[in-house]
C-alpha cells in the first residue's frame, strides 16, 4: 500500500508540474487557429475598402528644443 501511495504522489506532482505547460500549449494552439482563420478571411474577402484607408496619415512635427521644459 505504501508503494501505491508513493506512485500516486509522484503522479500527482508530475501532473501538477505539467498542468501549466498543457494549458499554455492549448492556449497557443487556440490563438494560432484564430490567426489562421482571420488570415483566411482576409485573403478571401480582399482588403477592406474604406475612406479612411485611402487617406494618408499626416502628423504635425514640433520643432526640436534642447529642453523638455521649453515646449
């Protein structure tokens, strides 16, 4: 009976150590599957045609000052 309990403890510790690994792998596979599905949807439908996608983004630049306090 003592040997059985030793094996049971070792198996429980082994499962305890491998549980985060298994959960992480499952999460990574789910994310990869979602990314593949999104990529397939993007290829099939083509790029979305919106007005904001056609306009370039312009940013206003400030002149460089030597100190951040003088801005």
